[in-house]
């Protein structure tokens, strides 16, 4: 969902509300806090296990409740389902695998990728602006919990060639990355 706010000089000023107080902006969580959040949710299967669905056509996801200043998602992955190379814009991220295994690929220079596989119980963090993709390269279905802070707003997708990364498109979004 996208919301546009008119900040032009011609926009009328809003009157002050004397009896109300403006809430403080949500705090942005750092990588250790995001990792702790996904791990703590992973340890509460009663909150997410009944929600899990698998879709033959694409990865499936649903939003989970999280603290202010975060987006938290439950994702399911069948074999070969994954994402394209992408970043999360200004958002930091963490994911914890709660079932199966996921492989994360990150550019490592010279047009190659470095892969790491995360089994159930493992957590990975992603600094703002880092480029990666995630895929279920295993024969078994996988489930993971992802958290972003600040909430996800934009993602840039990339092609990897001999010369390195080339941005292909930027998408304004408040949902996890689209399927590859």
C-alpha cells in the first residue's frame, strides 16, 4: 500500500490540536533486536504454525504482529521457490528458519555469488542496502519468519553479470520480496 502526503508550499497548514499529543515516532530496531524478535517468535509455534500455507505457484506469506517500527512476516517456501537478487532499501532485516532449510546467496565480487544454507533454528541478518536472494534449494518445504525495521517501503532488484550488480527496477512495497 502506498500513501502520498502533499508537502508542497501550497498545501494548507493543519491546525494544532491543543488537547492531543503527537505520539513519538516508532523506534527503529537494530540487527540484534530483529534477530531476537524472529528467534522469539520462532519459539512460539502456537502463534504461527496454524497460519502456515503452501502454494504451488509462488511463495506464500502473511503478516504477523510485531512491535511498532517493524514489519514481521511468516513465509513458506516449496522446493525451488525463491526471490531475485534484491535489497530492502533503508530497512534492516533478520530471518529465522523454523522448518526445512533456506539458502541465501550474496554477491561476492567478479559476478559470482556466495551461498550459505540455514537449517531450522538458524537466524540470518541483513544490513540496510545489502543485496541477497533466498531460495529453498532443499527437497522439503521450508518456513521462515522475517522482520524488517524500519518497515519495508522499497526494494531494488538487481541483475548479476561479469561487471557486478546492475539495478533492474525499484518497487515501492509494504510486502516481502516478489517471487523470482
